[in-house]
C-alpha cells in the first residue's frame, strides 16, 4: 500500500529563531504590526510503501528521528494517510 506523509519540523520553543524574529520585526514595516511571534520551520511531504498505516507511521517516525529533524533543536509532527 502507498501512504502520503505530511511532516512539519519547527525549532523548539525554547530556542531563538533568528529567521522568525526577522520576519516578525518586518511585519510592522509592511503594515501588519498585529502579527508577532513568527517561527519559521520546514514542511516535508513524502510517500511510503508499507503493508499498513502503522508500519508507514513507524517508517516516517524513524526518518524524522534519523534524518529529517535535529532533535536537539527541533520538534516535529506528522500525519499519514493512504493514497
């Protein structure tokens, strides 16, 4: 079976996000001072061949832990659905 995974990787809340801070500071320059607390992360979409949704989720979890995120500095969440 084939599954699609959508993964969001974000810097940990306790860590500085220089890119997000720069975007936050620029919001007032473009007339949007109401927007604050911007955090910049990554969105990853991938496809997995697996026998079941549980197996696909395990493969995605493993890929996040081993390659797609730096667990010291980032957190991740994902969803998996059959395609």
